[in-house]
C-alpha cells in the first residue's frame, strides 16, 4: 500500500463532517457526531493493534468502515437516537470476511446526481485577478503538487480526481453528470465540458458510464431556446432546473409561466424527464420556490412527464419526523402535495437522495422517518440513488452506510414504513433509475461483466489509496468564499 494520501491513518472511511455542496451554509456537527468521531478513532487504533495491522491499512479495509458505523451506532444511541441504525455486529470490526459481507456488495449502482468542475474551463478566464473560487481545505492541501499557477488547486477536483473518486474508490457503476445554478456564461461546467468529461470515461472503454443533464433555467433568456441543441447535439437524458434560482434573484413555480414553458418544450423534444432541485434552499429569499407544493400539481397535469425531485425536498438542519401535514417544507411538503393532487405511489414522481442521505447519515431518527415517508408516498420503486459527489468526495461511504442501514422494527410498525430489504435496497441503488435513464441490456451486461473501467478498479483495489476527504465547504469562511464567487458569476 502506497499510503501517499494519508500515511498515518488520520482520516476515517465514513466521513462525518459539516461539508455542504455550496448551495447552503454548512451545518455544524453536534455533540453526538464528535462523540462518534472520537469513538471511531479510538476503536480504529485499538482494532488495528489487535489485528497486527498498520492503522491506515485497517481503515482502508471493510473492517475499518464497520468500525466507524459501530461507533456511530453507539454515539447516536447514547444521544437517544434509535429510530434507525447500521446493522453491523461488533464482530465485524475484527473479522474482515464478515465486514466485507456487510459493507461491500455487488449491487448495480446508478448515481443520478454527480458533479464535476472543470479546473481549466472558460469560466476561470473571466475571474477577477485575485479571485480564488472553490478554495477549500481539500483543494488547498493537494493543489501545489498538481501544477503551477494561481488556480492550480482546482486540479484537485479535475477529471482525474473525478474518475478516481467515483469509479475507482467507490462501487458506482453509472452516474448522471448534473449542473449547478448559474448564468449561461458563468457556470463552472458547461455542457461542452460535460460532454468532454463523458468522453474521458469513454476512452477508458467505459461507454455509457456517464449520462448528462441539460441545465435549463426557463426564467433566464436563452435557456428555453437552447434546449433544442441540448437534445440534438448532446443527447441529454433529462433537464435540470432550479426553481429557486433566477438571474434577478427570484425563482418560479413549475406551474408558473416559465415552468409550464419548460415542461411543454421537454414534451415536444421527447425528453420528458425533468429534474428539479427542491429543498436545500439557497437562503430566505429562495425559500418559497424551494418547497414541493407545485410538484403534485404539475404531476397530475402532465402524467406523461417524469418529475424527478432532486434532494426530495429535504431541508438540511431541520429534522424529519413522522408525517406532519401542517409542515410546509421538507419531505412532508412533498407528501402533502402528492396526496392533495391524488398522485399515487409508483406514478410519475421520483424522489432523489443526493445530499439528503449524506445528512440523514448523521441522524438515524430523521433517516428512518425520511426514507419511510418517501417509500410510502412516491413508492419503493420511485426512490433514486444520488450522492452529490464530488462535493462529498468519493461516495463510497454513503454506499456503505446505506447498505447496512435499517429502520427500527417498532418504528416501522408504528408508522407503516416498509422494511429495507435487499430487493428494496437494490432498487434504490440503481434498478429504479433504469425506468428514467434506460440503458441497453448489452451495455449493462458489458459493465457487469467488466469493461476497462471495471478492470482498472479491480487492479486499483489490490493497492487502494482512497482520500477519505470531502470537497465542499465545511465552515462559514469557505462557504462565504464560494458564495462571493457565485454571486459574481
């Protein structure tokens, strides 16, 4: 093992931190999280010594991940949070084979929300002389080794890092490359650059491992007209829109004039998949258009269109509990909207878990209620796996946590939540997404049997070197730096 990224084994494989995707302020860790981190570090050192292993070797192993999940269980239970838990027996911390059976797996994993920032894109040429966008702890630590120049640190989130984080250090098979809200000329990733990134993977013989969204802000001049080129030239798989974003700072509802224009144009172009950022409001001004009240209305009006609710309406920092019809935000607002309009589970509304699951991992009670409500309201086959990586680094820790998560039986019985079975889990991980983003059977068989990307992954895992780092801002200073840049776009 090279151990070039963390030779002393100071980083945990299950990342517990305050990182965000830069669209909302980082949420500080609570006492239970610091307790979990302390327990995990102590147990990692103890278990590595008992097994006669170097600490870094232990943390990279499945037993290292199991040790972290056990520490989280203990700390959360001590804080009275017992509605959900990671189903990992204590023996897994010292039994590599048992640990692998719990946190490793062979599911087909289709991540429908990934992100990439082009570190040399045209957007960097328009920056003010002293601007340092996306400068964070992660990029500062690895930037100088990547190349010369004021913005060399951006290479830490470039294409090589992207491929490593997603396809080597995690079990992800396919990913949809999505976009962040921005003006047409100011985005950190253009559609041309996204297509070029997809070709990087294709050159690795990973045909169709990356799908592409087409970003459409219908309240921005030129975006509706640009949909034709996105459909014909770039063959986008869905349209990504931000109802809380607008060039003048004001958002829109999907059944307002801009939203209807977007839906009608999507139908006309024959790409009837619309991914809508809901929840995770950008601030108080955007709050009204972040909620899901309009989802049920447009889903009933347009049954031939698939509405993919990215983030599921989740609001970071606000706990999810049993369904509360009086709540006007969060997942409850989505549940209410669908019920009010008679949109049944399994219909044309899908809930996506990007950032949502990352935050739910920190609160097993919220995780149990949030997942349970989604399975009941949109349907077990309409919940989609997404991670919002690269902002959270490699998504492997999110995958390992979801593989082992269970909803407490008493809580399930009380609220009618389904059990998270292997079949339900496999659907969420990837099979459900095939209804939205169809993949030819021969392509799936090729991936599952092993193309070059899969072979490279197998070779790499003989001597893995995961970073165990996040990329998004983790404190107010990093967030404000990112926000100042975003406002200047």
